[in-house]
């Protein structure tokens, strides 16, 4: 495991749809894994509202309908 960097980057990417937010997450993760960017804290918002369910999560346990 790589130690945390001393410097962090703050990103406020504003309001985007779910697809854009997921693409940005992937881009940040890939850039970080190659040491191209420092550790990053990202603030984001979804419009329209979205639900993200991870691979190891059960939709019926995580999402209220």
C-alpha cells in the first residue's frame, strides 16, 4: 500500500449526471494509480438524482423505494 502524500488536491466538480460523475471518478482513480495526481478529495452532486450501488451491495438492502 502506498503511503498518503503530504499534499492533497481538492476538486469541486459541481453538479453532473451519474455517467459524467462515474467517468470523472474513473479518470481520477487511474491518474492517481499512476502517480500523476496527488491524493484527491472530490465534492460532487448528481442531477438528476441517482443511486449508486456497489458490486458487493444488495439493491434491496441499500435503496429505499
